[in-house]
C-alpha cells in the first residue's frame, strides 16, 4: 500500500507505514501545494503568495509609528511649510512615505527564500548513501560536507530538522523553523526572515526610512524655527505645536539607529556579506589563513551592489504541488 500523505518524519520511522492512510477513490488524484502541508512556523495567504511568521513580532508597531508620524507631519507641519516655503515639501514627503510603506510590506510578506524540507523518500536515500554497512539501525549523517567555491573550501552543515545539507549561505531560522537561502537575520521589526528573496526590499526599506525620517526631522525643526522667529519664542512655539514635538521626539530617538543600520547594511552589500556571516566572522582573517577571504565577493563594490540588489528575483521553491496519492494503474 502506498503512502497517501505528505509528512515530515524521521528516517528511522520510514519502515513503519502503519500510521498512514490508504489510498481511496476520493483522494487518488488529489494534490495540494507544499505550503499547505508545510511544517514550518509560518502563515500563508492569497494561495501562498503572502507569507508571515507565526509571531509577527512588532510589525504592527513599526507600521503604526511610520503612519502616525507621517500623518502628524502632513496634517500639522506641511500646511505651514507650504505657505512659507514651497509646495514641494508634501510631495517629497508623500513619495518617501509610499516608498517606505511599500518596501516594508514587500519585506514582510515576501518568501525570504525558504527551502522545502526533504520528502521521506529523499531522506531515506540520504541515509542509504551514508550508511553503507547494511545495518538496519539508524546512523545519523555527518554534520558537515566540504565543497569548493572560487578555489576556497566551504563547509555545508547538515540540518537534522529539514533532513538535508544546507546549500552555501543557508541557515536554519529558529523563529520560523525553516532553512532560508542566503540567510541574513530574522527581523522582528518586519515580522519575517530576511534572506535571498526579500533582502533587496529590506535594504530599500531601511535606506528610504532613513531619508524619510531625516526629511521629517529637518522639516519639523524648520517649522518650529520659523514660528519662533515670529516674536513668540521657541518655548511658546513648542507649546502651540504639540504634534510637532511628538514628531521631533520620535524622529530624534529613531534616526540614529536607522542611520546606523543603513550604514551597516551598505557595508555588507558593498562586500557581499550577510549579517549572519559578519557576526560569526565567517570570512575574517582572524580565523586563519585557510578560511580568510570571502568566496562570494566580486572584488568590486559596484558589482557586489548589482549582484545583491539588482539580480533577477529567484523563484519560490515551496510553491509546488505535492501529489498526496499517485493514481493506481488500471488492471
């Protein structure tokens, strides 16, 4: 009797199919997408096109701060600045706001590059390749495997959860319980992992947010300065414009971390690194001469930027149909 269900099971249990359901006429031709039976800690919407972590972190807070601060700016500062300076101020602010929100939503809802876990048959094949003794007892696979990339040895680690050797630059996210290609980090501010498929959106988000926050901060300071020059003084100008004070406080305490984060990721993009690699010091010369040197860099800042941010979007690897029960041959 053939297995009718897509399950993530340990290879030690592959020889005991008693827990599976038999094929029936109702489910012979039935198929489902992998994300529908995916064991990771994610939620899917719009036929799997939108993905969110099970715990979305503080994404609502991030979105709320951006909308509230921008709303106060457009409602209380822009009318005065348009009258005394130029009409371009709300236009620039509006363009930056749309770009920030769009980049944030793309980062949060895009598949970061999740790799599907191996099917039971594939896991069994890996076990057979490793265990050549013919013993029926379970032998865990080795933890690492070495490959050569640009004349440099790179170690691939075996993921016991996903039952596969992780491709280069892939890491298993404990928050989402998935292996993610070119894993950078799990960002609670966007409620998703940042990886191969959504890193360009994340970088656009933090850079545009830096410009947007700096723009609002500068405009609010200009607004309060112009009002204080009218003879009322700065203290009275602050008392008469509490909304501007709220914007000033939010921008002042957030602009430093946002600018620092943007600068840090600009450095990473320039040298084709990830946050995970930088924290671990994967290509640091301190690890020894044999491990020094990043095998993924093109030794050119412009080329690294283009390769990281401007390349074609990789396809989603989870959105494929899984046949629950193959059709039985007639006769």
